[in-house]
């Protein structure tokens, strides 16, 4: 399978779902376009995990056949889906260069897989990952890499806001960078966390080159920021996406359609339709609850 650089698609079947991995440049309306393609091809989206960072998006969609609710194994149908999704991810860019891409890694923890996808996209480069614009002064992670010559380790020190899965993000980022963590010290004080990791490269060497230390700092900052980045834009996009799943008729129109039904049933149906709220998990955190303003198809 081939595609344009920076716009990768991989897939694999897991149980009764086919997992689709998407990586590319983020832009307004992208999720809506992706969902429209899948709906047109008769795929159901059973679940999705989406991360955005540094103008990039990494997404894992779990889809199945809308008529059977099972994973899709028809290679022709999957190829059509891949081509259309690549076209969506390509957007208005014109780039004739192509590259090979591997399929999904299978049963890797979804958060770790999203980190790996972003890391492969080198989202830690450019866009001012370490700039003051990206972080509030009270949140900006303070990361240092020092050498402990006595014990032959490099010590990675991290101090930042205490976040859910912070240790998970740091340990697996270091692991995927081919470092081995031999020991760790973890402290938490109010809203802040301090963590130290004693590491060596997989070949037993410590981090001596300044360029290597700087890369570790940037990658860890990116790993922390992926989960903690502001979610206003993607929240707005997600609300637009969910609203698109609803038809054009208003709840008032539904009330009119039900005018011949016993009032007690009308009240119950309208109560169900108008009282439902939704929350979306974005970068590992739930958004505020919101309501939709159109009726079901």
C-alpha cells in the first residue's frame, strides 16, 4: 500500500472490528470528511481515539460492516476505503512522492500506539514545541538530562503539572526511543509532579551528546503536551461531527409528527430526545457535556 508522506493509513482486524490508523495534517472539518467517506462506504464507526498536536492528527477508528456488524475482510472494499481516505488526508496538497507504509502493530495499547504514530510523524519538531506560546507559565514542563557518572546512568528529571497517565507517557516514550529505564523516583505535591528516571540507551551507553539530550527533552515535552494540549478546536469539531450524524429536522418537527400519538407517549419520547447529553474523550480527557439540536434521522 502506498500513500503520500505525512498522510499514512494502516489497518488490521481486531475481533469484530477493523482498526484504521490515520496520520496527517490536522485541519477544520477533517473528522467530518472522514466520517462521510466511511458512511458512504457502509462502514459503522464503533469507537475512535483521536489525538491532535502541533497541527498533526493521529486517529484510530474501529469500524465494522453496517449490515453485519463484523470486521470487513473484503480486500477490494478495504482498498477503496484506503484510497478515499488518503484523498481526504491529502486535502489540497499536491505531492507526487509516495512511500511504503506498514500495517498497524496489532494489540499495542491504544495510547501507546497513538504516541508511536505521533512520534513517527516527528511532531516534536517544528511548531515551537518548547515555546512559551504553547504553554502557560505555570504548566510548561521543566525537563533536564544529567549524567550520573558514579552509577553509569543518565538521569532524566521531569517537573510539570500532575496529569493522568503522566508516568505511562514518559516511560513508553523513552522505551520507544530505545532507552531502558532501570530506576525511577516519583513525587507529587499538590497540582505538580516531579519524576526522575535513571536510563541508558539499549546498548548500555549513557546520553553524552548534547543533541541527543535535546531530542529527549523535545520528545518528552511533546508526549506530555499531546495529552494535555488545549482541546477547544477539536471539541468544536467533534460537536460538529456528532451533529452531522443527525438529520435536518428539528425536535419541533418531531413533535408535530407525533401529534396523533397519545400525549403521555409524546412527552416520554420528547423527554428522551431533548434531554440526552454527550461527552467526548479528547487526548485522554472528557469534554464538558453538550446537547445536539437536531432530531435523529
